[in-house]
C-alpha cells in the first residue's frame, strides 16, 4: 500500500490518501492567500508516488517546480516552525507546453478532435450557427474530408455554403448568414493566435502520462497569454479533459490515479456556459474518476463552481476569504457549509482569519468519507517558489522526453487541399479542349492566333473574323456555319 501524502500540519498531520485522490478536489481562496503553494505541494506529492500531473500556469510562477528550492527565507522558516525533519529541497521532473510554442512544446489539437460543440463555444455561436457548424462537420465526415486545421474548416464551410441547396434535404438548412458568422468568428480566433492550436502533430495523450526515475512528470502549460482569451483557455482544457475521458480505459478504483489534472482559474470554465456544456462538464467530472483521473479545481470563490460539480469534489483545501461585500459573505457561508463540521471550530468565522499559507483542510478517509475539517498550515513544496529564467526554461525544454517532436509542423493533405483539387479538376473538365480555337487556327496558319508580336494594337482581318466566328458559336446558326466553314477548309465534309 502506498504511503499517504503529507499536505498540511496542525496539532496533527493531515494526509491525502492516494487511493482517494481520484475522487477529485477543490482549492479555493482569495488572491495572495496561498492557493499556488497548495497546488504545488499537491503536485509534488503526486509526482513523488509516480503519478503524472497536468496543470496550467496562469501567472508563470509554477515553472519553478523544475528547479530545486532553498533560496526562500519564508519557506525555510515555515519548515522549521512545522518541525519537518529530514525535509529535502529538490526539483520535480517537468515538461513545458505552450499553445504558441514560445515557452514550451507546441500543444495542438485537430479541428475534428475539438468537435463542433466545443468549437462553437470558443466562437461564441448561437444555437442556429452551432447547428450549421455541426452539419458542416457531418458533411466532412460523410465526404471523407479530414478537418485538421482552420484552413480546412474554412474551405469546408465555403463548400457547404456553395452547395447548400444540395445538402438541405439531408443535413438541414445551411444559411449564408450563419456561414458568414462562423467565418468571422474564425477570423477573430486567428487574430488571437488560436489558429496555432489547430494542426498536426496533435498532442498524444500518452505524452502527458510519463514517468521519469519512478516519479510522475509534471506537465505545465504556459497559460499567461491564453488567459487573455478565457473562453479559448477553458475550452482547450475541457477538450483535454474530455479526450482523457473518451480515450482511457475503465480502471475502477486504483491504488493511485493514472493522472491528476489541475484546472486553475476554474471560473473561466463555468462563466456563461450553456446548459448543454455544463451537463457535459458534470458528466466528464463524474465519470472520469473511473478512468483513474483526478480533477482538482482551483478558484477564488467556491460559488464559482456549480453545485452539481461541487458535490463531486471530495478533497478540500480552503484558504482565506475576505467578506467585504454581501456576495463575499454568501461565499464564506457557502464554503463553511461544504465541510464536515468540527465542534472545535467556528468555520465561518475562521475562514476570514486564516493567515497566508494557512487553510481549512478536509480529505477523504479510507472509506471515502470526508474527515472533519481542520485548521492547518500547508507544507511548503521542495521545489522553487516562483518563475524560472528564460535560460533555465530552455534547458528543461531541450532536455525533455519529447524534445523536437512537436516542433516539426506537419501539413498533410486534408479538406483544404482535397476541395481545392476537386475544384481544379472540375474547372479543367469544363474548359474547351486544347485551350479553345487557338490551337486549330495555329494549325491553319491563320495570323493572329496567339503567335503575333506583343504590344500589337490592331487586329488582322482574319483574326477579327476568327473571333467573330467564335462569338457566333453561341447560337445554333453560328454553330452550323462554323462547322460548314471548317469542314470545307479541312476537307472533312461528307463524302
């Protein structure tokens, strides 16, 4: 049996049981109260028992996990005050990722993997426009056209719009207005750099589930730029969570998780989410546990997490909340009621009194029941608190297990290229053979058939007659005249 993970200390030690870690969790608290330290401590603990971790770094300070600690006087003081004997500073095995490819390995998905539901949320489409987008995806699937990047989707939308009448009876109405709205949304997404997220090589989930020297690799996504577009950020992480849910096999209740997923700034996921998407999130969170994945939401206010999701988060770390407004007071009261009561604590009062790094902690016991809430100080991490230098980050990236693989962009034949080839073939088939009458006139030796001098401004008599004859082809009489003339000249009349 695996040793429990020491997370916090008060009069007693507070442990998180690895077998209960896939029952999900919640870290909440106001800005500056210690949420990042709690996240880092938990991530290190999971890594130490061979559990890979994925997290988004929204402020840039989680990158310090790749370096050993020891330079922070406050951390040293906390170690001493908690009596952590034998505490050793050490770096965690880290792999950096970045949608933009600047601060880590490029992280990509294909348009098909993202799907119309999540992509519709990114583009902020209404119900009608989402229906048109879903129909476009279906047309692509039925036509054997791959949607890998945004130029594929653009080409597919144009194809669906141009042939709307043909598709109407099978896929429903595809309006020009909806196609235009989606195309404009794609332009906005591209201007925010979102187009870099779509393409190949797409992320292989097994690359997030690596171990190194018996320790789980901590995958850190640079999210400082992403957070400028909260909808893109949250949808991308939800896509990743959904992919894990749909790909991994059922494992029941393992002795430790296969992967722990930290969702920082979780409110971005739930803000303005339509009912259908909230139901999807609830379903994924509820069922992904059986796939061996633990999900830990990190946010300022527990009210930002829907009740249907909040009820599934068994492991809780609550840092200080400040009750300055009626909404803040409601958040404090709500947070207090989510814990198993401790007769020795007035939880609602204590939440406003907690110091930095101090928290109310309640983890699940071996039978899956919440322990009574305890007031405690979170154990500091062994890795560095704070960011890395650019040189330190680059060294980690270059020495990564996947170094060089995702940096090589692949652009194989897909919907854009296939539709372009179809259009070219159709144009070629509809064009007159041998380039029109020029070839015939050349054989006849008629001047002005394309071999004349450049810059000539006057047409010869025969050239003008030839062009006039070509225009006459538009009528039945003209066609008969031309056939007769050419037949006489070439000697091809009836014999």
